């Protein structure tokens, strides 16, 4: 039988910063990606709340994908998460200064290239 589980997990080597405007909120947002240990998963951190990048926390997909936990929301996570998926990143701590991920160029290309 073939096992579909991954043997190795990936994170980044060093912290990476992004800054830009949120598409829907219009707020200037800073985003810092930090390496994370094995089995940490991909987690957003806002206002000291950890929001896992997990479908259980999706509260809206109207115009963007938004995550919610304890009245803290992170909007427009899909471009960053698609870059992480393409790069096979499993573990990452993502600090967000505002309620929305910066839109940058409107794709995941800048995220992909910088990661």
C-alpha cells in the first residue's frame, strides 16, 4: 500500500516582510512571515489571536476568503495561501498588523517570488 502522508515538512529560512494596502479595507497592512517548527501548521496572528489557515475558520468567501476566530478576522488570505501551497510550505507563523492581507499586485506572484 502507498502512503500519501508527507515524510518531510517545509518552512522558510528567514523572516519575510510584505507591506501594502488591503483591497477591501483600504488599510495599510504589514505582514511578517516567520519560520515555524514541525507540525506548527500555517497560522495567522492578529491582536494576539492565532487563526489557523484551516477551512473550519472560514467565515466568508464573498469577494475574498476571510478567516475568523474570537471576533478577529483576516481578510483576503487566498493569494498568500496559494503561493504557500505552490511552494509546499507546511509550517509558518504569519503576523498581520491589520484585518487584511495586502493585495500587492492582485496575484500571488510577489508572495511566491519573495518566499
